[in-house]
């Protein structure tokens, strides 16, 4: 089925859609700020420019629009009746890109939280914010434990290297005593 809008109307509609600081993002950011979380927004240094970055908790949050990211079983996601092939392919590409981005972030040690637009409506906002805050705190604890483990491993490795060098020096000294030049 062909597009029902003129190219100029379609262009105006698409130009009005923003990718950053959307209403759902702002709702979540304001709620998290009130709870005392401090964060960066759309950090370009990370894959996918996450919507919210909490370095202290080693956590990133993506606020996904239900339509644009194909939220299954959601009333906000329906395949458009016009240009169906295009939209199906576009949303599939978006989903694949999301998966790739999450994998890259997790490989770099970041925990990823996805919040859907429909979870931020007035009736669900409080429970969503509570769930997100709980997950952020859990991620922070996991990150701190992992940091402690890495610190202990580095200390252990340094001690093993020091002892190894001492043994090597002792063996070298013993060889020089037994077999002088």
C-alpha cells in the first residue's frame, strides 16, 4: 500500500522525531535525579551513545521507543499499513543494532538496562523507576565486588612476581657461588 502522505508531509513528520531527550527519557532522568543518581547523558565515548550513563555503578540505560525498537506484545508497536516492507526491515535492523550495542557494552564491563517507553506512562512510572533504581544498585555492588576481586588478584600477582624474583635471585647467587667464573 503506498504512503498516504505527500513527501513534504512525511518529511515534516520524520523531522519532528528526535533521538535524544525524548519525553520518556526526560521522565526517567528526572526521577533518577530526584533519587540522588548522578549520570551523563548520551556519552559518545560508549557504543550506541546510551541515553543515561552511570559510571559509579558501571551501568548504562537505554530508553527505547516501543515503535522504533519493535517492543513485542505492546500496544504502541504495530507495523504500519503503508510501506510495510520498509518498516519491517528498518525495525529488524534497529533490533539487531541494539543487540550488537548491548554485547559491545557488556564486553567492556557495562551493565545494560533497557526501559521501554510504555513502562514510563503515568500509571507504571513509580514501579518502573523503583525497579530501575534497584537494578542500578545491584549493578553497582557487582561492579564494586569485581573491582575488589581484580584488586586482590593484582596484589596476589604482584606478590607472586616478587617472590619469584627473590627465588630467581637466590638461585642465581647460589649458582655464582658454586660455579664462580
